[in-house]
C-alpha cells in the first residue's frame, strides 16, 4: 500500500472511533480527535475540566469502542500502590507465592481523579507510562499492547488533592479539555438521554490488532525537514521564554512530532503541514510547562505563552 492509502486507512478507523464515541458524547469533536491522536501515537491522555462535563464518560466510551481490556481506578487519598500494581500473595494450596496483577495490567486504564491520590500512589504509574512495564518485588512484568492510560482531574477544586509532579505530567502526550456544550448541544444532550435509565455504552468498532497496525502506519506519515525545524524552534523557544521557569522537554518535542503525524493521517494526508503543528502545540506542550510567578499574577497561562511563541516563530512556506 502507498503512504496515501495508509493515511486514508488510518482516517477511516479514526472516523469509526469518533462516530461511535459521539453516539454518547454530544459534540466535543476536537477533544475526541485529540484522544484518538494520542492513542495512535501510543501516548497517554490527561482529561482536565470542571465536574459534570463528561470526562469519565468520554474515557469509558472510548475504551469500549476500542475493544480492549478495560479497568478503572477511582483514585482516593487512601489508595495504595499495591491497589494499582498488584500484590504477591501466598497460595496455601500450592505452597508458593503467586502474583495477582492489579488494574494497571489492562490495555486501557482509566485513572479517575488522579490528583486525589498521594504522590506515592501516583508514582506507581510512572514506570508503566514510560517504559510499558512495572516492577513489583524485584520482578518486572510487561504491560499489555496496546497500553493507554486515560487520567481525569478537576483543575478547579484543589482541596484534598495532590498536584501531579512535572515528571508525571510530562508522560501524558496530550491534555484534553471538553469545555461546556453550546446551547444546541446541551439541548441535544437532554433529548438524547431523557429516557435513559442505565449508563450509556457502545459496542467495539475496532480491536487491539487493528490498533497496533494503525500505530505502526502513523510513523510512515512524511514530515518535511522545514516542518521538523519548525517544531524544534517552537520547543526551543519555550526554554528561553522569560515567562516560563520550565520549558518543554525533548520528550515533548517527540510527542508533538508524533501527534502531528497522527493528526495528518486523521485528515487522510500522508504529510504533515505547519497547520498540524499550530493545532496541536498547546494541547501537547502547555501542561508540561511552568510559568513564572509574575506571569501568573498577570493572569497568563502556559497556553497564552504557547500562542505567543506560535505568533513569533517563522512558519515554513511551501516550496
């Protein structure tokens, strides 16, 4: 198959996922596409918004649509690392220790309200998110393939929460925000679920083997050297900006590169354009950066800084 045919195949699978998720989630096309982009890039998703927007519902419906094994953890202050990773227990009948795997050994893990757990428990996810393996009592166990962590958190209510450390935020490929629905979308929500009794669910429209194929095909999307230099210039600018105390890491640069490839494939293109970079820069970079105290006092956010950098970075021109 040609690169164009590969991109069109990825676009068709993504369209199936999007349409299936939107049987439950009204609107939010941009947020759904971002989650699919991260999935195609073997990345993890941080869904951040106020309560009642549909963060958990989006995560569960996406997992159901993928046809993968799914587990959910409700993060609370008393949650222990063993509740995430699993434990070794003594089997009296067999007279030996056996490992009982925790929910992290599922293909899709929903970490609901992740910032309500203690840093010790949050750190149980670090190795799995980066190296796709977990070490328990000196024994290393591989994560399933594909492996996706979808975490939710409420950025408004900070009482009783533990902010995610930079090392963990950097492991989330994209940050997704759903936002409030428009009046028409909210009316559609009321109409769609006016007689719903059980929690909405959907059937799977793909499976793990097909997803792995799509993840491999995404890497064949072409990136012109000028676009690659554009990505590097943006990431470098975050490290030199006066409004930031911490810029984007090399991992962030690679994440932006991969996400641009997936975003182009979602549109059926076999090449990345500067518009892909502009569309994804804030979602990929902003949550990884720290702003200075002066910037925070003036009401600036990392998203504002990213937009400012995009406005100054020279955009490649098609030759």
